[in-house]
C-alpha cells in the first residue's frame, strides 16, 4: 500500500516536470535584455529563445521571428535544442512505461517482479530526461553569467537569465525526484520481498454446498474381558526327609497310598 502511494506521487511529480520541460523548451525567455549602464531604454525588451527572437514594446505587444539558420546559432543554443527534445522524448516514454508497472494497474498480472523491473526502467529513463534538461539550462546560464561580466562586451550585448531557465531548473528537480521514487521504491532483494498471492478474476472455481453437521454420539461403555491366566505347575522337590505333602498330582500311585487302600 505504501509503495502504491509513493508510485502515484512519483507519477504526479514526473508529469509536472514534463510539463515544465515542454514549457521551458517552447518559451523564448532564455535570454533577456539587461537594463544596465547606458542601456536604459525600458520601452523595448528583447528575448532570445531556442527557436525564435521576440521584441516587446512598452508591454503592449510582442513580435517574434523564427531563426533563419540553425548554423547561425551559438553552440550552447544548438546543443540545448537537441538535449531538450531528447528530454521530452525520454520523459514522455518513461511516463507511459511507468503506467504499465504501477500497482494500481492490471497491465501485468500475477508477476510482481516484472512490474518492479518496468518501474525501475521507467525511473531510469526519467532520470536521464532530468540530466538532459539540466545540462542545456545550466550551460546557457553559465554562458550568460560569463558574458555579463566580460569587460570586452558593451552594455547592449549583455543579457540576463530568463524565466525559461528557472522553469527548466525546477522541472529537472521534479523529474529527478519522480525518477528516484520509481527506482528506490522497487529496489528490493528477492529474499526479503514479501510473497503476494494474486488471484485471477477469470479463474474457474467450484462452489460446494454446505454440509450439515453430524451430532456427536455418546461414548458406549465397553465390556471388560477377562483373559484366563495360566496356573503355575508345581515341580517335585527332592529332599532327604520324607515329605507329608501329597498335594501334587502324579500318574503313578505311591506305596503309602496302596497300603492305605488295603
């Protein structure tokens, strides 16, 4: 249950990061005119993005123009185009793949290990998308700060950090947290994993009618059977003195019994 809640939180964070990445890619506010020194004309603002240049006059209207040539762009903008597109592709695929491995979905049934592997793969793709967003945004920010403090440039050529860069940094943080949730919640050893018994809804089962309970019968007293015990046989004992005990039986009559008979 806890893993299911964390997976849903990771899914929401990944979706927010993906929306922020798309917004940062399409916005022209990567570089903004710096109003410093002699450049105090605030009625006109210039924006430079990945795909176009825009001019705003007195906060009334904005005119944009798409770049005429890709090769005329600076190296950081050329790399930023490709990396931001890769980030959108990786983040979108990772989000779709994660839907297959969620605990609340039934795309993969009766195979908990396969679901964990799918979520780990999806989380890895989302973390890669985070890296692809973080590199161009940080690179462009570094170039802007370096040129801002370059004494060889005039004030009109200096730029400031635009809103798209801040959105890109925040979006990369959301992607990183969402990807780590998918990966960390499913990294568990096979020995410590709890066994879960899944029952399919389409499995055949047979219902047995209830059986009536049989009343308990009282125990009947059993008759005791006496077994005959063998009687011990008396053995004659030899002695020097004549014995007067004639209780033992003998097949041959004795001499004294014959005299008594006569």
